[in-house]
C-alpha cells in the first residue's frame, strides 16, 4: 500500500500496488488473480484488505492528514485505487 498526501490539492491517496509480472505461468497468474479478487486459504482478498485500510484512513483522516504534514482544519478529499 502507498499512502500519499498532496497538501497543495488537499487530497489523500490510498493506493494498492500489485506486481503481477512475477507470475510466469498460467497457474501462477491464476493464483495471483485469486488472491487479488477472492482470497485464498481462508484469507481475505487483497481488495478486501485494501478496502479495510481505506476505511481506517477515512475514520482517522484528521490524524492521517496531521501525520502527512497537512492542516486538517481545511477539507481534504480521499481517493483510493488499485494499481
């Protein structure tokens, strides 16, 4: 996960980055995609984990903005993405 604060535009970005280039065979690619969308072996999917992290940032946005060096008095926007 990457957490980005853009004080000039007053926005926080929560980005999940997944490198699928390591999956060289069809089996490995299928495994990576299963982990991304469905989860495996009783574990949550990467998307579910990302949504939980994003919700945590949303719940704690004032502290996150302070941590990133911003001023929480002004309104900030929260964006999240999967890359």
